């Protein structure tokens, strides 16, 4: 099945330090829900071949 989401124009590159901080923010009990969601979105978008539509569906965004 072909991907229907709009392909990215540029790949998102996240360093290991950035990735650790994003994972920590996504998992921390003290993070706000909005911050944790943003962390999960950035992590998902940084995966190779990720499409915006797929990331939105995974995170149940409108």
C-alpha cells in the first residue's frame, strides 16, 4: 500500500543528546501532557521514512 501522507522535504536529524532529552520529556511523570506530546511527535518525525499523516494518526491528532 502506498503512503498517502505528504513526504518531508528534508529529513529531521536529532542528535543522541537531543534524543535522550526528548525520550526523557516524553516519559517523565512531571512533564506536562502538551510537552510530552511534542516530544513524542518530534521523536516519531525523526524516524527514517516518517510521514506527517502517519505520525498524526499514531498520536491521534485531528
